[in-house]
C-alpha cells in the first residue's frame, strides 16, 4: 500500500469532504425549513404546533428518512456534533439571552416569589424526582441506578425551558407578572439545576464528600462562586462602557465587539476556576442588560440586542432539531421504555410538589387580594417543559456515569423533552384558555400610574403588617413573620438597585423603562390588571 493511502474500504479524502458538505447542507436546510415553518405557524396562529415542536418534528422526519436509507451511517457521522461544540458555541448564547432578555422591573417586583420557585422549588423537584426514580428501581419498576445517580438525574430534569409556553403567553396575552414568574423561574432554575447536578456528580466521584455539610458547602461554593463571577464580569463591563465613552467617539464597531466578548469572558473565567460557566454567563446577561446595556450608544444597543436574539434563536432551533434527529437515528433510545415512561410521571408529580408548595409559602405573606390564584398555580405547573439545559446536562452525564447509566439518562431526557414539548407544548393554548389566564378573561388588577403603584404597594405592605399582627398569636405567626422579613429584604434590594447601583454603574438616572421588551408589552397591553399585584414576593 502506498504511503499516505487510505485503508481499504475507508472513505477517501474527497469522499469525506463531499460527505461533510452534504451534512452541512442538510443542517442548513433543516434550519431554514424550521424558521419558515415557524413563521407560517405563528402567522396563522396555529398554537397546537409551537415553534419548538415544529423543529423537533423536522428532526424526527429527516432522521427517520435517513435511518431507512442507505445513507444512515454517513448522515449520522456528519450530522452528529461533539459535546465541546455544544457547550462552547450553542448553549452559551441560549443561556445568555435568557438572562439578557429578563426585564428588571417585573423581575424585581416579583423577586421573592421567583426566588422561592427557582431555588426552593427546584430543590424540591430534584429530590422528589430522584427519590421516586430510586424507589421505583428498588421494586424493579424501572432501570435501577444508585441513589446519587438518581439524584443527578433528578437535578438535570428539573431544569425547565418554557419557551413554548412563553411564546404562547406573548401571542395570546397574559398578565405581565405571571409571565415574569414563569420566565424568571426558568432563568434562575437553570442555575440551580446546574449547581445541584455538579454537586451530586462530585459527591459520586469523591467518597470523602459523603458528609452532608461538605455536600452543602460544595453546592454553595459552586452556585455562589459562579454567580459572583458572572455578576463581577457584568459590573466590570458596565464601568468600562460608562467611562470609555466609545459611543461618543462613534466607535460603534469596537463598542459592539467588546460587548459581545464579555459574556464569553465570564463563561471561560468561571470554567477556568472550576466553576459553572453556564451559571456565570446567565448572571452576566442579567447584569449587563440592567447596567451595561444603557451605557451603549443607540446603534450598538440595536445591533447587540438583535445579534444575541439571532444567535439564541439559531442555537435553540438547532438543538431541538438535533434532539428529534437523534431520537430517530439512535436505535437504543427506547431500550428502557419503562424508565422513560415512569420518569415522565415522576417529573409531573415533582413539578406539582414544587409549584403548589412554593405557592403556599408565597401566599402565606400575601394579603387575600394579591395571592397567587389556583388557576395561576396550575398554569405554572403546566409551564414546566424541558429543553436545552436538561439536554446539555444529560450529554454531560454520558461522560460522568459508567456502565451505560449516562446513556440511559440521555435517552430518557431526550424522550422527555420531545414528549413534553410535543404533547404539553401543543396543548398549552387550550389549557391556558380553559384556566382563563390569557386574553380578555384575565381579570386582575394593575396600577396604571407610578403614583397609583406606590399607593398600591404601600397598601399591600400595610396589609401584610396587619395580617401578621392579627395572626401573631397563632401557631404559624413566627413563620409568617420570617417570610414577611424576607419580603422586606426584597423590597430593600429593589431600593438598593434604584438608589445606589444604577447611578453608580450607568450614565443614566435609572428611570428608564425597563419593560420595553415586546413580550412584556404584549402581556401588559392585553392583561392590564393582575391578581398577583406589584409588590415583591
């Protein structure tokens, strides 16, 4: 055999290049088809087939056609991408856009409730799912795995991605605070799920970490270390753009390039410290939107906002297409059908435990006119779809877990994402209309002016204090007083942001309207009143 010649039966360099070109063309074609189909569905208001569902179906159809053709092996080889590509180029824009598109005013006005659902609720959902999967394995109802691996699975599937529900919220119109609750919970929920997963993974690999206090310490170190890295990078970017005056000197290209680089700087800095880059870039997005974005020139603001939305849409659409494609091409995906079936049931039960228990805690400190209604709680429960983050952590589990357990979790997670997006996502509009939380049937209360809002919040605070005084002698009065103290702290956080952080990190007075995002404007225009109210928690 001549030197440098390809082994007999192996594809030549020309054949490899041709196959690579075909694979890239296939991917681009599916992306184009997905965006065109999504536009037609939205234009014709076909809510039973949301955009994410359309992308999944395209991947399923193309993968199914390839699996029955002679081109299965080559198509699978060139369409499959490495995990490094996913974690470095696809996931960061999705996560950053989640934090970047979070409007601060609705977020801070519901900060206490969002934190309760995202942190306490995610912890509850992770534990419930992991324990149920472990117990089901003990009685041979599902594929049996060790407890710590079940807890890893519970952590990764607790990461919600209600992009389908939120798009329907935007189209049909719903209360701005309900939108903020669902969106804010999903954003912070991702950070919590990642930290829980990494903590459980380190617990599995390090036998000396069996002490519960060491486990808690590792979780706090990962979560708050990653969050601090992201927040610090965001604050540095805000000060840089505030004092560099690049917009004044008409250096729009340099201004935009620096703005785009900071999220990846935050991501790689956290990874370099052994922390979570995803959690870091998430909080970088929140901080940069709140403080850095207002320091940009108008041209740079328009460009960067459009760019991150574009990158996020491309990445998320590709992820959903790939998941559908992988289901059709991977013959082992359904080898543990029982594990998949019962996992769907378990995550629904865990989501219910999450939402209804946290809503109970929130309502304990809210006066009757501001409590989260049963209809809104059911809408929150139904909004727990799974998406890109659960898929990302499941990909990581393939490398973290031996004996095929990671592959089982990946197959189950992809199936869960497909089933929740297709079935739950497709029936979301019918469910929301039946609950009367969208459109004209949504009847709450919302202050129409700043003065009315201040009076309304003052009345709510007075109502909370009065409620605590009336029930001071009850057995739960101390617990309620604790929750009310947390409520006051969230109000103080908003005041700290308004009076100190915004003037220090921005060149504006902080009175700009942060609710300029289209989804919130759409929700506010249709649902001008809210049973959730405007106060915190």
